C-alpha cells in the first residue's frame, strides 16, 4: 500500500513538472489573445476586455505589462481623445492596475499619462500609482517635486490650483518619503494655502525619512529668504535638537544670511531677522566653530550701526556673541573697537556707557592678553568709577 502511494506521488510530481512549460505557454498565448482582442474591439469593449484580463488567473503574472500596453494605447490617442469619457475610464483602469500589480517598468509611462491627460480623476490615479511604483526613483520624485514647486509659484502669483490634485500630490510625496521632497513640502506648508492643504504638507513632512536637521538646513540654503527664516525657527522649536544641533543650525543660519542678497524689502527683513536670530543662538550655545562668521557679522553690524542701519541692540548682541566665541581674533576686533571709544572719549569726552561696558565684559570673558593695553588705558581717562572698576575686573581675568 505504501509502495503504491509513493509511486502515485512521484507520478503526480512528474506530471506537474511536465505541465509547467505548457502553463507558461498558455500564459503567453493568453496575453497575446487579450492584446489581439483589445486591438480589434471598439472603445467600450476595450474597457470590458481590460477588466476581464484583471480577473483571469492566467494573466496574474502578466497583468502589469498588459496594463502598460493599454497605457501606451491611451498615450497614442491622447492628443485627439484625451477628453473622451471612455478613453479616460480605460486609462484609469490601466493606471490603477499598474500600481496594484506593482509594475515598476511602467513608471515613466505613468508620468507621461500624467502630463498628457488633464482630467483630475486620471491624474489623481496616476499619483496614487506613482506613490507605489516610484519609491526610490529619483527621476519620478524630481518630476513630482518640480510640479509641486510650480503649483506653489502659481498660487503665490494669484492663480488657484486644483486643490484635489494638489492634495493627492502632497500625499504621494509623503508616501514616497524621499528627502529631496523636504524643501518643497516645507515651502508648501508655509505658503498661505487653505488650512487643510497646509496640514497635509505638515503631515507629509513627518513621513520624510532621514536627518531632520539636515533637511531644515537644506531649506535654508535653497529656499527664498522668508522660507529660510521659517526653517530656522522650526529648528529652534524642535525640542529633540541637541546643543550641537542648535549650534550647527545657528552657524548655517549666520553663514546663509551673510551671503544672501535681498531682492526686496520683505526679503531684506527676513535675512536680517535670520542673521540676528542666528547670532543670539550662537551666543547661547557658545558655538566657537562659527567664530569667523561671528567676526564677519560684528564688522557688518559695526558698519551698519555707524550708518544708522542697525540699532544699538543688534550691536550689543554682536559684542556679546564675540565674547562667547572666546577667541584671540574676536578679542582683537573688540579691542580695536574699545580703542575707538577711548579715542573718542579723549577727544570729546563723550562715550556710550552701555556699549563700553559690553565691550569690557566681553574682553574679560575672552581673557586674551591682547586686550591689556586697551583696558589699561581706561584708567588714564576720566571715566566714572563703574567703568574703571569693570576695566580692572576684566584685566584680572586676562590669561598670561
């Protein structure tokens, strides 16, 4: 009995193996048959044929390529029939089928359908399928990013986009989760769209994989000044950032603001706000790696203050930041400024006490002996006791 069962099992396995080429051949002949019938049929029947193919067990391994074949037909006829309801229905079936079958080779065809057809239903279906088959495809993601950028620019110029399409686009970029989408999604979030669009963009940003700090810095480097400032503030508000993260954020914020040119008053205000906010952050974090930038900022504010383009508050903050850097180069720049005040006092008997005290305190904080002569000279001038005491205290802190 056992021998008979064993022989039967071997026979069944052999029969299955012999039938495999026949099944593959049947599959090829089936897809050829579906293609042939598709070509012959009228538009309404084509839809039925494609639906039937989706239910045919012999077509399951070949559905993706068959749907791509149907999309090629749609593309060939899009110029003439793109508004035809039957062609639109046919195209949507094929587009959805490509996504459901995860047919990666059709990704570029999907994008061509998106650009060829203008009806919202087709475009939304394409975006959904691209979010499935476009993962990791930089070509697709770049195209989607650029399309969203264009939509944002149109909206800012006063033209309303189709919000259904815009929502689908944002959601697709969120699902794709590529880091390159962060700047454009961030821009979308802070554009003055209706609340639901801004919220979608915010949710999509949370789906982006990778280094959030790096993405914010990327926005600061690439986006317009108003968005640079918004990205910096988003970093400040991030409770997960470490002191080193904040220091790097401040360093980049200062570097970018120093090198960015404003095209109008709004941009100028955003750049200045970014620069001053970055300086305050660098002071708090004592981020000495940014010393060359801080010194450059100091000289800029020094010039702006003399010309009435910057207030005393900004000048005082620049001095404080120089003190926090603790470098000899910063001490030299501050000492020269102290020398100017001493000369003014010697000539006219006038000085700004608040600024003078700030310089003395910063030089004491740095403790570099380069400041000694300038601090010592304060004792030879008719400054009040408060200034004299501050100078002596600063000299006591100098390192020899």
